[in-house]
C-alpha cells in the first residue's frame, strides 16, 4: 500500500496527522476504487496524450470530478501508486470534502453508478455512500458525538 498524509489541523504546533491507505498495484486499486478514492490528486501524473484521449477533466461533477477522471483513465491504462509519502493535505474546515460533503457524496453515487459494470464492488460502495448521505445530513453536533464514540 501507498500512503498519503492528511493534515487535519492548521496549528503547526499541534498538528494532527491522519494517514490514508492507498493500494499500489492496478488490480487492487481497481477492486477498491468505487469504495474509496485511491489517489492523492496533487501527486498524480497522467500522460498528456491519455488525458486528451479521454477528453480531459470534466466539469459535470464539481465536487467529485477527480473520481470520474480516475474511472475514465482506468478504462485505457493501468493504475499505480508509489509506496511512499509524496504529498500532504491540510484540512482547514473550508475544504470541499468538509463544506460540501453531502453534495460530494451524491455526485460520487452518480459516478459509481455510471461505472458499476466496469469496476467491482459497486453494491458495497453504493451502500457506503448512501449511509454517508444520511450521516452527513445529520446536525454537526450529532456527527461530532459519533466521531467521539468511534475513537473510544
């Protein structure tokens, strides 16, 4: 597996690191990609001719377009992650995944449904994301309590 560092706190003195697992080989990535994003966007390298072949990055899904890009690319080439840290991401409270989470997950559902026959694991992914729509539609206070309980 490859790893990406996610920085959850902007206070550099009290930085919290969360490591996200990414699979490294094509077969494992394709098995997981509908359920979990397998790439850290800032570290991705794509051949220009392949990007042109698939029509570039679409704007149809403003909150989850990177997943659509990965799934389209996977139809024409092989995936690979290097087993080392190359990027970090700082979660500041204004990231799309934090501020537009429900809209993002609804877009993910549409995208994975479009590619359900090209990649395995669709039903598990669909259930996961449907649950997330419900969960992230709850008031913030309830979500924080759930996260505290999960840490116990």
